C-alpha cells in the first residue's frame, strides 16, 4: 500500500509529494520547497519514517516545482528527472523566473539534471511502480505519474480540481493539454485519486463529470 505525504510549499503553494510503501523506499515528486523550514520539514519526515528515497521525479520543470532540486541532490544524491522535452526549462530556471515573475529569485541554485524521462518511462520503487503518462500542454514535457495498482495519479499542473493548468506561459499549448487530458480521463478508471501540483486532491470521476474544460474538445480531434 502506498503512503502519500503532501507538503504545500513555497510562495505559490506548490504540492511536493513523498510517496512510499511498506519497504520504506520512497519517491520524491516535484520538490519545490523554497524556505529552509520547508526543507527541514521534508527531511524530518523522511528521517522519522526511516524512508530511503530512490528517485526525484518531476511532472514538469517550472521553477516552483524545482526549487529544492539542489537540496535533494545534496541531501540524498538524487538528480531531478524530468521529461526530455522539459530539459531546457529545467536548465534555464532563472530565465523562467524572469519571464514569468519579472525577476529571478535570490538564493536559488540549480543542480545537474538526472537521466531524462521518456514517454514510456516507468519508475520502480519498493513493490510499486509509477508509469509515466505524457500530458503536454502546460509545458512541452508535462507528464502525469500513475500507479495502476493503487489507482493513484500525480497530475502536476496538467489537471487540477475542476480546472486545468495554464497554457499562456512560453511553450504552453491549450489544445494539446485539452486533448492530453481528454485521452487520460477516457482511459483511466473512475475511482482514481488525483494528486495535483497545487490545491486539493480530486478524483477522475469528479473531473469527468464536473470539470468544464472537457466540454470544449472539438469532435474527432
């Protein structure tokens, strides 16, 4: 059984996830902790549960999801892994900040990128695995991570409760995201719990029924 611990962090209230199972192996998803106390809380949780982090994976490489890439690398020796299409975003995070915020944030340091993820990547830890599902649109390399055994999806900034990710940033594509999510929701069971990059969890059933964006898909597109 998976244990999912959520840490809302940084000024944008990004959700960092620590996902573990009974073997105590763990995967860190989107560590965006910006303040020292946020990083200390994550480190304390991992230490107190005697977890063994084996991977740091990214749903996408926007700056608010990678603030702690260097911390995780220094503390656990794990390089952040993002989809290969998002590598330019990861490698130029300060330029992102200037484009989106108007300035780079002080005290930000990057880390070397890990092996790029691909459309067919599978992340294995303990007795579980997370399958990568490409959902480009919010960023060119946006992805979700799905545990089929537990019916749990980590959707990053692709899918939110009753909403979807913004597509007005450089590299965004509204219709690509709509089509990606339409296919995703059509193929997943209704009882999947969705853990997004910001905000509260939701379910695939609720999103299929109530999310207004899925009425917009053009027929046969």
